[in-house]
C-alpha cells in the first residue's frame, strides 16, 4: 500500500508525472498555490480571448455605422438643395403676385378720374416687376438645372468625406452614397412659365384716357354747378335769392339759402323761380289809370304769367346712372326773343272796333277802348295788320319785349341771374352726360381688366414644380472595409492568439422627411431680412411700396396661401380717392375676390431633414430589387478611388456643371428698386472634399 502527502502527486509512470488532488487542495481543504496560479492563467486566457472576439465583432459592426452616416450625409446634400429650390420657387411666385397685384392696383387707379397718371405709373411699375420676375424665374430654372446635374457629384463628395473620416485603429473604409433617382426628374416648366400681362398693360392707356376725360367732365360739372349756385344764392351782393326777397318779398320758406354748391342743385333754383313768378303774377297791379301805366302793368303781368307757366313746365331729375334731365326755360330778354314765344302768338289782348278800325289794347280799362268789343288778338296779329295800335295805351310788341330787357341785362333784375342759372344748367347737364359716357367706357374697360387679370393669375396659379432631384427618393450608401486586419498585439500577447478581421461591406439608406418643428416661412422671413440688410436699410422700408408688398407676400407665404389674400387686400384697400359704387371700386373688389378664390398651390416650405430608412423603400421607388441591387452595388465597389471614381463604379454618372469658385444660382431683382442681388453658391465649399 502506497502512502504520500495529500498535496503530492503520483510517482512518474513511464516518464509522466501524474498530479493528484493534493496538488490543488491541501490537507485543510484550501487551494494550493498551483491551483490559484492555474486559475489566474485560465482567466487571463479567457479574458484576452473575449476581448479579441469583442474587437472583431465591434469592428465588424462599425462598417454599418459608417454606412448609416454616409447615407445621412448624402441625403443632407439633397435637403440643402430642396430648401434652396423651394425658396426660389416661392420667390418667383410671390414676385409674380406682387407684379400682378401692382398691375391690378394700377388699373384701379387708372379707373379713378384724376388718378390716370398715378395709375399709368403704377401699371408701369407692375410691368417692371413681372419682367424682373421672368428674368429671375429664367435664371433660377437655369441655375437649379445646373445644380441638379452636379448634385450626384456633391453627394458622392460629401458622403465619401464621411467615409474617409471614419477610419481608425488601422481600419480603413471606402465607399459613398448613391442617389436615387440617379438623374434629375424635376420639371421646371412651371417655374419659368411666362406670365403674359400685355393685355393688362394695354388696357391701362385707354382706361387712363377715359378717366382723364371723366375727370374733366366732372370738373366741368362741378364748375357749372357752382356757377348755378352763385346765380341762385351764392353770389354777393345780388343773386336770385336776394332779388326775390327785394322785389317780391318772398318769404324765407320759399326763398331758402344754401351754404355751398354741395348742398344745392338746380332744382332748388327752379323752385325759387316758381315761387317768385307766382308771387309777382299774383301781386302785379297798375300804378295808375293812364294808358301807358296800364300797358306797363299788363305787359309785366303777361310776362309773369308766361314765366310761371314755363317754370311749372320745367323740371330737374337726377337719374340712377348719374346723368340729369334738366329743362329750365330761358326767358326772352328782348323783342326779337319775345317773338319766338307764346307772348307773341297767344291771342290774349282785348280788341274793340273804333273809328279807325279794329284796335288792340293792353287792357279793357284802356281809355281808348270806347267801341264795341271785337274779341282778342295777338301781337303777331297786330304786326300782321289784323288790328291797329291804340293811341291811348300804345300797346305793341316793343312794349312786351322790353319787360325783361333791362332786368336781364343788369344784375338788379331777377331775370339776369335766372339766365346765368339756365346757362349753367345746360353746361351741367352736358358735363354729366359726358361723365356718364366716360364712366360707362371705364366700366367696360374695368370688366375687360378683370378678365385679363383672371387670365394672368391663372398663369401664376399653375401647379408648382414638383422637385425630383437626384436623391429625391433617397440615398443608398455602400461602404466597404478593405483587406484583412489583425487584432492589436496588446490583446494577444502570451494569453491568446491574434484574430483576423476579414474584409466586409454594409449598405444603408436615408431619405428626407419634413421637419414639423420648423416653421414653414422661417426661411423666407430670414431671406427677406437678409436682403433688406444687404441693401443697407435693415428693413423693408428701403424697398419701396412694391418691395414691401413683395416682402409681405413672401413672409406670409407658407403652407397656406392666406397671406397672399391678406397682402393683396391690404394694398388695394389702401388706395385712396375711390368713390363707392364706381367702376374703380368694383374693379378693386373684383381683383380681391379673384385672388381669394384663385386656388394657389403653395410651396411646402417645411424644412427637410435626412432620416434613415430601409433601403428596400428606396429601391422600390427606383423599381429595383433589394437583394440583387445590394449585391451588385457591393460587388462594384472598388478598394480605392476618388469620390467621382467611386460614384462611377457604382453606376452613377457625375459631372460638375457649376465650374470653380462661386456659382450664381439666380439673380434676384428687388421689386420696386434697381437693385439685383446675385444668389451664389460656393462651389469650393460644396465640392471641397473632392479636392481634399
């Protein structure tokens, strides 16, 4: 029987030393030094093996993280371009709106009598804005096309720069992002479509001329009305009112005073004349019984009766269309004029048969009327020889003709001022007729202007350009890890063998998503503020009224077009001197209504941000299969090369359409000014990574 210590081992057998339990556990049940040392050795070996394995796993996964960052970098280039493109589109649309609304405002002003020159100038300003808009739209479309053609190269450069900066620990990556679609599919026709406003411009001339004639007619009417008012009650010291008071003691109720032409009309003068002649006819009586006294009174009475009848037959009517119908009788002022009236032809004078024959008298009380009555006769009969002149009263056409002669020729007679009134009424009626005629022409032109404005606005309201640049569907990044990489020696040492990291590749995709946290019009607001500062004013005030209109349209334009209607209403309501119910007021309201119901398709100005997405989503939009496309892209990826070379290897055609230095994307004319601000792109900054 063999004996030995518990910590010992068995004797060598065939040259092999066999360890027993005692080698690791002592007599008291504790671990021996050998056991502890062996445990430490195993632990170190396991720890090093695990560290090496973790290094391999982590480095293997890093290529996916690099691919994700690469895809986001490519999509970020597309996001920047989308912001620029939508901003320029909004500028084009709002500048067109500013020009068109300014044209509309010019037409409205042209329709206002007296504002023809203002309207013509405003129309010219609107035309210049539309010309500037066309120039800007054309330059924008040309610049954006060039940028979109260069976009694949920019995407490759920017994404490849991220790949190049991701290498570490002896591990290098190669790759870039590929945009889908590969080439631009944007239709820029909606951006640079021309807005034909020639019809509006052509209408402004005739409308301005018509409003000028209307203004002259209006001034003539006002002058005639004032002249009539002066004759009736405004002139001092004598007028119809004063004469009616002095000559007929006409009570104030029938003889009112009007303080201004605006509170007076020709009907007031006609009513005064009716009351005056009724009073004179009722109170007329001879001053004596002699023949001449009877003749003078009879002639006056005949004149007053005739004048009263004429006044009662006269009228003054204001029509709904602004014209007037005035019939104020012009009383005879001499014998010749009297012979053209009923005073000459009416058979009203009594006749008697005297020794010398049939004799005409001024009154039956004439001392010469001693023979039997012989009816009545007219002054025309007298001059025709049908009757003779009475030697006592001496009544003839001359006596009748001189009744109003003196009172008409000098201002102490009522008839003098009445004749002024009558002649003023004729000028007033003719001027109001001309005014109505010109206003009718203005209304016709306003309707044509409304239709032309609608057609021009329809050109602006065409569907906005649907941006589809390279990368619009997304960017797919293909990143490879080149060669075989050995794990760091610090992980191996004496406790574990070194590990090898084989070559690998990863694919990722990113697309653009709206950033709901960003206000849609922030970009436009900042743009307008920057433009104002570039002009040295620091505000919209330096841009002029048209520029301020464009600024309000620009800043009020976003995901809804309400700002357009508000700005238009603000401009049109600010036009002064537009009479209510006029053609100008109708046109102003019509233009506002047209804008409100125009149905603009506004630009979506929400900022875009790149987000990771399943590459299948991108491939589906591109019409390519996922597995086959990924395998093809990975197989095409070279081990090295410039960003352009990498992009070409992955099937992307790249080109630089922007040149070197700074590229002018568009030239922005500031409405209402002669300032043009170039909107430039730093090509070196965009493609600088390629040179590096």
